[in-house]
C-alpha cells in the first residue's frame, strides 16, 4: 500500500476536549484519547501544538509504501527527517499514534483483513478490567468521594462475551448498594462513600455474581497514589502516611479485601516500595505499574530489573509509537509481566484499542464498563471473539 492521501482534523473527546483524528487513503479514521491523570514520564502529546501536527499531516506528501506492521519504521524515519527530530516520538504521542493507527487501518482495508490481523501473531482474547466505582482525581466533581481513583472488577470466564455480562451485572448491582451521584469521566459510579464502604459493596456484588454465573471474579483498585503524594506523605482524607506506613496500609488492603489487582500503590518514582510489595504479595496479587512505567521502554526495563511489578498498564498515547508498544509487549512476555492495554479518561469512538489488545496479545484490557466511548471497544472485542 502506498500512502497517497492523509487527512487530519480536530475533534472532541468524551470530555469535550480537543484531540486529533487522522484518515489515510480514505480508510477508517483513527483518533487519540486524552488523559486526565497523567504521569510525569509520559511522552508529550504534540510537537509544538495540536494545530501544528494537524497542519503537518494535512501537508504530508511522502509516498511511503507500507505492506506490513514493521514498515511503520519508514513512517517514523520520514517524520524525523522532515522535522529534524531525533526520535519520532518527539512528534507527540497523540499525533504519532493516531497517524500510525490510521495507516494500519488503511492497510487492513486494502488487504481485506481485520486490523488485529495486521498487528502480529500473538493473538488472544484479553480479560476485561472494569472500572465500576470512581474516586480520586476522576471524582473531584463531588466533595466527598473515595480516595482511590478506580475500583475494579475482573471476571475470569473463558468467554469474553460472558465477562461482559458479568461486568454489567456487578456494575448494576453496586449501583443498587451504594448511593450514587451519576457517573464520572470513565462511566464509573460517583459515590459519597469511603474506600471501605466501596470495597464492601464490591465484595457483596461479587459473591452474588459468582453464585449466579459460577465463575471466579477478582476485584482490584487503581490507587493512583502519585495524585495523593505531597510533601513526602500520602494524603488521605482521614490520615497521612509516610512511605513505610503506605507499604503496610496497602498490604493490609490486599489481605483484608482479597484484592487481586493493585495499580500504582506508590508514587511514580518509587521502584523500591513497589519491589517490597511485589516480593511480599506478588504471588497473590498483580502489582501493576502505570505512572511508574508510563509506557516507556526504559522505565519498563528498570521495573523488571528491580522486580518492582508483575503487571503493567500500556497506554498507546503515553508513548506514541506502535513499534515501541510491540517492543514493550515482547519484553513483558519474555519476563512474565502481565500486560493491561488501557484507555484514557477522555476517550473517542475509535474502537482500535480492541484490535490492538488482541493483535499484541494483551492479557487484560481496561476500557471501562459503561458509556458509548467504552462500549464501542467492548462490542468490538465481542465481535472479534466470534471471528477467532
């Protein structure tokens, strides 16, 4: 396939913020989400500005031949040459990811293949990680809310379509247990409850669902503690903890509430305490890096070397390069680190994340439970399941 035409425009994400969309050779449009809770080590979203990147792509005239996934390296070299960059990611995570994704969608269309078939051969259906109750930065719309950013359910049926039913059942069940005030940016329930009250509600809904569906269901949290860490302490609504107290606190949460997944239990520079928790409870619980690793290859290498994580969040627009994403997936697979391909809080109606989860062989996908921006990805996965 020769890249003949590139069209780019500005659209709004699910929060009404501007983001980039790209179409190549008249194929399916790709777009990038925006993050609200962003890590220090993420790739910058745009080179110079969103408007600059849109204009650059609309004037992209290089007739590059792309016949397979690895040919994206030609695209990266062309961008670097035209802009004088040392690395294509300097073009911006949102702009580079969206351009590459649009190219792959066009290639899939030309070859009469599904997008996931263009990616690779490590295909698998991921387990969904559903955000049921929101807190932290994602729930600042209400005065009293849980400390932790996300309270998650992970149904473990062998069929993805069954897992969707289970997630929705628990989502509705928790609504009936906790008084809610609508939903947050990611479609999770906004509640005026303590962390403990939410854990109790989740476990209650989990027990009922396990009896009904006869399948194991796990629960977890995205603690997002970088947003809580100020003046060398973790600042909760009812206490302030130093770093050693935080290790003890998180360990007790895992044991007391039977958590199987804990994301970002420590601030984004703290490989040491991640490692302590992983050594103590890594066999029982996934210790998941997000802000710690920020989908940056060198930080993943560091996390593996220090044995800080046994799972990690991978967000395409934290990095930008789909080639780099493949390297990260391969590295995690080599070292037994579970992979969680994730959405962002400001999403678009692009369903490509589902194809990337299957094509890259992600162990899990985290893309919410409700709202049309999340459902389009879940429905795409259900459709893919029927094909494979």
